[in-house]
């Protein structure tokens, strides 16, 4: 009884968002946004802080993690395989060892795609259970880590967003089929690309969803590489056909340049209207990359500097670019 009371006191003293189910590990869940429009993707950053020296037998996959979702329609536990559209593991060397205070990070992508299919306030709680093979239980850490609940508010689409949502409901037959299953899929990913994405940009360019469509149309690639782009490397980036005539090559470059400039114009206009867009860091990165590609470095560096003031991996990349810029060859 005394041990149980001590454990309860320990849990009560943990900061919001953290919980230690196993004393070997403390898990913190950080959402990419606390407020989203219905259907927007939610990313969650999971941070594992090891409280003692442990050895892990294998990498941590997002599919090793389950989430308990409590919302307007009740509580449901989503098994690990249903959480994300795609996942990448936190890659560990064989028999990785962590000492007390070391940190492991896992990115959960598009968690909101499942079971957040109605406006309201949702509570999400993440759980990791690390298992080992029978013969190795004494060699590797096997335990559980449970995060404190994080709260996410899902708002009903209004105005231009309501128009996109109506388009989604009419066009997605697969979503209609999933209504009869044990979970619902409200992910609008299929709208971000292709013909329907073009429809969203043409008819609802100021909608919240338009920002996600733009992310699917961005140039991609390395921001650092774009900042030092040469004409030769740009031809490779633009896939200019090497065997074509000079006239055909120039026509190809003209088409590619127009595409990049169109994206930059739309992305810049969107960010002016939605400065608090959930994925603004990634969209600003894509905008800077596009501007470097069309020979507008001064404008591109303005976006890089703005990005560097944010948090996260894209901001970290921007800060690396700025440091490289200041280093004289």
C-alpha cells in the first residue's frame, strides 16, 4: 500500500504531457497543433527519456505504439497498425544502449486520420510496449511507457473550408465504405494531389485545406542544396532532358520555372492569410526552396530567416543554412 501511494505521488508530480508507467522511461507526447479543422492531418512528436541505463533489442516503430482516443462518441483504443498512413522507425544500432537522461524521438504522422471524424474536443494518450524474445528477457529492456493525455480540438469546417469538405464527402467513395467499419477515416490526403488538389486550389485557395494541397505540390528536396544551386544542378533537379535540342531544353526550363513561380506565389499568399497554419514551417521551407530555384535568393533568404525563428526539424535545417551562408569559402 505504501509503495502504491509513493507511485501515485510520483505520477502527480510529473509535468503535464508526461507519464512514467515504467520507471525506466518517461514518455512525452507533443502534438503539431492543438486546434485543427476537421480532416486536417495531426502529427505527434513522441519523446522517450530514459531514466536508467537500458538496452533495446530493436528499433522503436510508430507501429509499436497504440493510442487511446476519447472524444464525443466515446473511447476507443486504436491498435498500432491503424495509426498512421506511413511510418519510419527510430533507427537504432544493434543492441543499442541508452544511459539515464538520453532521449529517443519518434514522429507519428497523420494520427488525426482515424477516429477524429466529428467536431469536438479529443483526448489522446499514447502507449509503447517494448517486447523481447523469450530467450532475451534478461538482456534487454522490456517495459511500457504511457503518455499523459494531450488535448486536440477539432473544429467544424466553415466558409471556404466547408466547400472543400463537401467536395471530399461527394468524391471519396472509399471513405463512405469505411463508415461501416470499426473505425472512421477522415483523412483528406487524396485531395492534396492530382486533379482534386487542383480543384481545391482553384475554387478554395484561401481555405485551410489549400495549405495541405500546396505541400503536396512543393518542390521538395534539400533546402541546403537549393541555397547553393548552380544552373547545372538545377537542370538535374528539373529533369531537363540531356539529349534534347537546346530549344527543347529551354522550353522545358520555361515550363518548370513557371510551375515553381506559380507555387511560390500561391504559397506566399496562403501564408499571409494563414500565419498560424499547422504546417507553416514545412510550407515556408518549400517556398524558400522554390524561390532559390527561380533565381530569387534575396526573397528566399527572407523566408529562411523567418523559418529559422520557428521550432522543429525544418527550423533546424534553416538555421544550418544560415550558418553555412555566413561561412566564407
